C-alpha cells in the first residue's frame, strides 16, 4: 500500500462533481472487454492505454539495463520482445500527441520512481500530486517524528539533544516531560507565528505532516547505509584476498570510486535535515518546505533504484573466497567505473 501525506491535500466538494449516467449492463461490458474496446472514459490517474498491444499478456514497462531507455516488454508466442518507444510507436502506428503517446511520455518519467509499470496501473503519485508511490515502515515514521520532536525541544530549551537509537526515540516520545517541553515550545512557536485560534492542534497537525514527509527521507537514509556497507565489505575482502594482488588492486580502486557517491549522498541528506533546522521558518513557509523535501526524496529515490540490484547482491553474499563474491566484485567495479571514474580531457595548445 502506498503511503500518502495529509499535509496539503483537499477533497473536492461532492457538489462540484456531477453525477454520471449508469454504465452499460454487465453483458455489454464483458463483451466490450473481450473485444478490447474502451467502454469507460480515461481515468486520469491510471495508465489506461487504448491500443491492443498494451493488453498482451505479461506486458510491462521498464528501463533497458544497459541503455536505460524505457521499453515495453511483451510476449509474442514463445518470443520475448523489448520494444524501445520509437520502435513501438512506429511499428504499431501510435501517432505523436495521441492519448497513448502522452501516456508513454508519463511512463518514461514514472520509471524514475518505480522499476516496473504495467498497463492499467496507477500513475506514480510523484507525477500526480507529489505523494510517494512507495511505502515506509513504522520505524521510519518513529525516527522522523522523534528527530523532529527532539529538534523542536532543543531549539527552545537551549540544550541540544541528539538521539539516533530508535528505542530511545520511542521512550522520549512517550516521556511526559517531553510532552510538557513540546507544549512549551508550541506556545513559543505560536507566538512567533502569531497563531491564536487552536494553535496547539494546528502545530501538532503540521508537525505530523512534516514527520510523514521526512519518514521517506529516513527510509532512504536507512537504505543508503547499505552503500556504505559495500565500502566496509570491500575492506574486509582486501584482507580475505590479501594474496591476490590483482583482486586487491581492483578493490582499492573501487574504494576510491565509491567515496564520491558517499560524499554526494551525505550532502543531500544534510540538505534535507537543514529544511527543519529552523522549525519556525519551516512552518512559516510550510508548502515550499514540503515541496523541497519531496524533491530531495524523489532525487534520492531515483539514485537508489540504480543501486538496488547491487545492494541486494551485497546484502546476501557471505564474506569469504567464492566465485559469487568475485562475480559481484566485477559487477560492482563496472557499475562504479561507469558512473564515478574521473576523466581528463586533453587539448592541444594553450
């Protein structure tokens, strides 16, 4: 199930939605479905393709592993085919500007957030209303709420409290003293924001909304720690393979390459954390703050999807001499070299 933020979404009034005529009877609808005839208007929130090629069994979209181009995967008898979009549109006469062509453009954008999309599925929330199309665990919500609570309490008591352990965060959140300190902090925030009516409830709701958005950052932070574990695993392998000079030399180069993304990701998480460093400013400019957090979330999510296959491999492998370790090392070396190796362009003359 996809988690959604309750921060700035409103539900249209029922008076604004006209009643629709009743649909066709079940017999007609079934016959139309069998004939692949579109009997309902397009749902703006779903990939409702019209061409029959998209209704072939097992059809799905993904990025081609090497080129990263979006492709449609289909079964033609015993043949598996991966059709790049220009080939797909030319082969099946899908004209530019048509309904299906526009959906293909959205598919290309959506594959930055999910690895596969099937015809008929919901368009990723990132492209609809900004909500995430993936879910987080309760522990990430607790961590986000706890860090935010401690940040608020610290900013108004003058005593900085840094807690990263989840069990300690849970205890602090349940502590009556923390509740009292939050009430005092809310009173000061309300005064600075010139809030009068029901200020405590308003601020409680806003903090909950912020914590929900930040829970995705916490989930990504948790997963990105596995990239650092790859670096740690390579250090262990240097010891395990210490008699293999070639292998150790490659590991040393890989350790140098992986430092670049680690620094880059640390900077991005610092940016996300800084958005609530001034909690009064974040609440005063609430909607821009949410938008910026979501942009960071989406950028990190897209980067993480590139790593996911490698992360799974390193999570499952045992640190010992084995063909599996050596194959994973080569796969990782190719991945890092193709993205993070620095090249110098030489030019003749001054």
